């Protein structure tokens, strides 16, 4: 998993494959991090937009990292 900036108010989470994206998206939508306003899945990435601090969001996203083999 790799987290990249996407503008001033969003981060992109790169994952290995679509299965990981779908699992990660489901986990984030079930329990979204604080201040998240949008979660958008794609083939190998999930974009997460926030009204809050990007560093805090990155920590939350790392905590939700899918385990190997997920």
C-alpha cells in the first residue's frame, strides 16, 4: 500500500489489485476516518477527500491497511 497526495484535500491509496481496493473501500465506508467527505474507488486506487489535516488522514488510512492476502 502506498499513499500519495492528490491536491490539497485528498490522498490516493494505491493497492495491489481490484480485490484489495474493494475490501479497503468497504472497510473505509463502514467506518470512515474523521473529516472524510468522499471515498472514490478505482481499479488499483482509492481516493479519499477530507476537510481535515492530510497527515492525520494518512495515519488513519495506514491503520486501515488491508492485511497481506486480503
